[in-house]
C-alpha cells in the first residue's frame, strides 16, 4: 500500500502521518489539489518538495527530482503515468514507481499534480 492510499487508490487521509499533513482541498485541476495529492502519493519516495530522495526501501534506487517532468508537457506527463514510458522512451520500473496504480487517477488529478510540480 502506498502511504496515504487504500489498495484501490482511494484517499486514505488517516494513513497520512506527521506534522506536515495538509488540509484536503476541493478536488479540482488546481495547484492546491496537486500539492495535496503529491503530499499523499509522491512525497514519501521523492522527498519534500519532490526534489528527489532515497525511498524508505533501501533496495530502491533514488527517486528522481520530479521537476524534470515539466519538460514533457501535460500530455506527456499523463501518458507517462498511464503507460509507464517517458517521452524519451525510458521505461518506469513498476517495482519502484507505482505508475500502474497512480495511472488510475483521473485526468483532473493528474493535471493537478502536473500543475503543482510546475510550481516547484
């Protein structure tokens, strides 16, 4: 289970721990919703600010700085998350990057994540 999510990728606010817990805004394709979702979905591996980090699993490779995804454009970002292949044809390893689960987010949520990452 990814921290903050149930097995079916629904919000699980009670699973979020720590003092940096954000108040849940209204779901929309906004920076605020993207920041909230990133705090639940991405931060544990990609680190605070999504600038790259060593995930909790020591066998995992370092998680990259997500600001690089801005060069893909929104369509490239969504396609990468849904298909597991970056615009430069790099395949995401589902053992370390749960793209299949995150790819089930709807377009509003993925656009919000992309917009938030663009503010970093």
